[in-house]
């Protein structure tokens, strides 16, 4: 296995960090590496907010569901889908710009995710740990106000970065056979059943036998309670009217 694939397959979320700070020059290099990710039509529809204000870090940690590592990590970045910059750039050329299209929301969101994953991989290659924070979407309006995000920009997720103070086990993934399908979509119930058994063993071992669940049962809150129904109205108010 080559070192790049080995690094990718060793990913784990880090939620405990040492007090060592990431050098600013390194942080800039990580973001620069993020910019080298693929981007739809070279639009580069993202902005990254480096949240340094301790009060704002504490507030975001609270809004994200009490995730204290948002405040304690060396650095915290908020990755934003940004259609403000490219549409305004096109408008300055005299283009008759149309805003609020669903495709623009998709392009900006995908661009942002690709860019962030490049940052994550670059960080891990330097011995850093990262943890994505989707919980900022619990209250995206307040996060947007704290960060002074303008119309046509929305916070997609945050990322904690720092030097790891833990080495958690790598969480298993679904078998490739469930993901990689040939020519047409095929059912994968058997693979999911097998994976559930693997995840049950993983959770039991990680918790010392106190957590008895599996992948399928762990999905329950994502589809019956943590649905964030406010996101549609929030995105419309941001200018992403999804026409």
C-alpha cells in the first residue's frame, strides 16, 4: 500500500488535543492545499473563516451541541459555501447574472466539501488531527451573524484542527462490495447486515461492553429527530432560493 492510501485509510476523528499550537504558516499551507482540490468550472465557490475570537469559539461550541473541542482545539475553521464572490465577479464583466439557482447551491456545497477534505488530508499528513463539526447547522443563523456572513454565503460545517492527545481506533467502513456497484444499482442488504455485526463488535470493544448498538440503529436519530428542518428557510433567506 502506498503512503497516500495508507494515510487516507488511517483517518479518525480527533476530539482531544494537546495545548501545542499549529504554526500560522502551516495553517496557511493547509488552506492553500485545500484550494488545489477539484472545483466545478474553476468557480472556487468557498470561503474559510478562521475563528480566533475565544468568545465566538465558546459560543459556536455551545451551538454545535456542547462540543467543547471546538473551543479547545488549536484552531477552528468554518467552511462556507460562497456564491457571492463568483456571481459578483461575473456581474462586473457585464453578465446578466441569475442568482438563487439550485445548481449554484449544489456547486458551492460540493466545492466546499472537496476543498475541506483536501485540508483534512494535508493536516493529517503533518501529524495533526481533525474533526468535522456539522453541528454548526443546528443554528446556522446565529453562526452566520457571529461570522458576519453576507447573503449568498452559508456555513456548511466547521473543522477542529490540532495536535492529537488521543489515538482512537479507526472506525470500520461499509464493505467495498456495498458501495462499488457495476453498471447498475444493486441491493446491498446482505452487506449491511454483515457490517452491522462488525459495528456492534466495534462499539462493544470501544465502550468496554457498555454500548450495544450497530450502524443501522445508530442512523435512527439522523432520520427521525436530527433533521434540521430550519435549513430550507435559512438557505432561502441567504439567497439560495433553489429556483
